[in-house]
């Protein structure tokens, strides 16, 4: 059993949050154990009684083993904690400093720091010290505010799932004996050697999939699309492509990055594929397979603004493992008359105004240990037409959608913190009645992002204008209450 060691550090005023994380780990571990993984949560409450030259904190340090941890989660609210006898800091800050020092030296553990939002009236000497700690962490990208236990839980689920996914990808990524492979350094070499029974390893770098001199053949050719060409691979079999920090790109908006037709026994491993970054305007997918069989997609990153991460039509025995699909403008998967096994993978940050994130017609889908999060759509998350979806250890959380699926998914799916859209949006505008500072402007923006999306924000010669959209009416009152603490700011709803 592989263990992911997680250390939880915080003062005692976050007892409910600590218990929530403990309960969360206990609920998720049975899912992860199916993949031979267990989260080992270390907390100061579980320290063994005894004596130590460094006092009680010395015993806690021995039990937490921060320098050996994979993940360190730190939380603060109103209390700084009890100052240690032999240091000028409290226990939580001492543990945070150990984690930071270990990361600088050994690049572990991963560090996540959460700060619970407080009201202006709750500020005191402890909160000022906590604010100083947060300021130290912000340049390192380690500062995350949260307003309540529900929001914290959402964040912790994402973090734990990412740690598990990283370990699963390492376990499942059986790297071939690349000394037997053809080494590839540019697109011309890639195209020249992409033929049946070849094994390729791509050197680190970016590859424009349409930038090659070789003319079209029956097996590899450029095909015209509305705004340029796309690469088509046809009637090729027994090919393996392994990437080493290799990114495959195309520029035309209507092109698939690679379109495979009538191919079999294709393996793509460790590659990143996508369109050059112009979000929201693509009409081509990242990977498209037509009439293919025995396709293996391992440890890929498929990003937008492709319409879909993976499109399958009339395909059999397609297996995906340890793959991320994100920032696609139409959805993640479009499956027609095909069967797909989708394992140990993630779908996130896909925004779609019509259609669904996962669409299947006359197909069979098997999902195992999959995370689906931070997707925003106006329809069902999953659409099944004459299709079946079997789930095991599937986590769906922090999405916004009109409904989960147009059919009942009987088991194997865990839902958490999803927003079921009511179709309504609420607007609040924050503006200044007299001049204020940029620090106040930045503070207001940071707070309102917790409750909604900033549509427009302006700071001009001391005047503030911030327009916020939120899907929950109760968030309006939270923002209004916060702004009441500033005598030079006003709000208007509409």
C-alpha cells in the first residue's frame, strides 16, 4: 500500500475544520485503497505523550515528520497559538517554518496555507500577526482565503485528489525502454518517422504539428479546414509515441491537433497537446479518432481552447489513464458509437454555454477514479443517449450545472459542493463616495472574489468601481456587510 503523508497544522480555534478534514480523509480512503493508496493524516492531537528535550513541540515534531511529508496543510483564523518556550513563534508557525525550510532544500512537502476570513471588528494582536504571516506567503503563491468550512472542504478535496492523481500517474506510467526508440527533435523528424511499427521518443520542446516540409502521403497528410489545415494520420498501426516535456500544438482554430483515421494499436504517453492559447474560439478538438481500435492514452495533458479534449467516433477498446483534460471550450469528451475506459484522470476548468461536458451516443463508458471539478455549463454535466456509464470512485465537485446527468447513475459517484443553477444571476456594484487608496481597492477585490465573479474593476485617481456577478442571492448580503466597514464606499444592486 502506497502512502501519501499529509500533515495538518493549525491553532486550536479551527477544531471544526480539523475534524472535517479528518472525516474527509476517512471517507475518501476506501476509494483510494482500491488503487493501493492510503492517505496518512498526521495531526498534533494524535501525538504520543512523553518527554522531549524540546518540550511538547519536540514530541509533536517527531510524530508529524514534516520533512518526510508529501503535503503540508496549514490553517489560520483568529488565534496565533501558544508561543513556544525556546522560540519566538507559536507551534503552528514553527511547523510552517519547518515545512518551508524542507521545501527549499528538498522540494517537499507541497505546502497549502488557508486563512479564514474575519470581520473588521474581530481584528486584534493575534490577527495582525496572522496577517503578517499571510503577507510572507502571498509572494510564494501559498495564500488561500476561505469564508466557511464548506469552501475549505472544497479546496481540500481538490488538493487531496491532485496528490492521489500524481501518485497514480507515477505508478501507471510504465516508461518504455527508450534507448530502443527513434529520437525526435522537430516536427519534420516526427512526420518522417510516424509510420507503422515505429516507436518514437520526443525530446523536450514545442512542436508545431503543421510545420513540416514532407509532402502528403496516403498515411500522413494535411487536410484543409475552414481556416487552414489539420494533420491527419490514416491506416497506421503499432506505433508508440513517448514525450519528455513535449508539447504538440496547432494554430488553426478549426483544426484538430491530430486526427487519427482507421488506425490501430496506437500508444501516446506523456505528451501535452492543445491549440495555441486563444481561448474560446476553437472549432477543432485536441485528439480525434475515427474508426480506430486499441488506442492507449497515458499521462496526457489535453488543453483548450479545443472544442473537446477527446472525440471518438466508431472506435473500440480505447483506454485512457492518468490524463488531464482542461480549459476546453465545448467539453471534455464526445463519444459516438464507441467504448472508452477512462481511469485515474481529471476533467476541470471546461466552460460551456450549450451542450454537456461529457456527451455519449450509442456508447459504453467506464470511469474509474476520476475527478470532475470546476466546470461551468448551462446544461447537464453528462449526457447519455442510448449509452451506459459505469462509475467507480468518481468524484464530482465544485461544478456549476443545470443537472448532473440526463439518466440515473446508480452507484460509484461521489458528489460534493456542486451548484445547481437556478438560471438567475445577481449583480452588485461597489463604488467610492470619496477618494481611497489602491490598497483598499486590492483588499476589496480579494474579498469579493470569494463570493462572485468580477465583471469589471477600475481604480482611477483614488476612485473605485467594481462590478460583481454572483449566482447566489445570499452572497450579495455578505458583500454588502463587508463594504459597510468602509465609510468611503457604497454599493448598488441591480
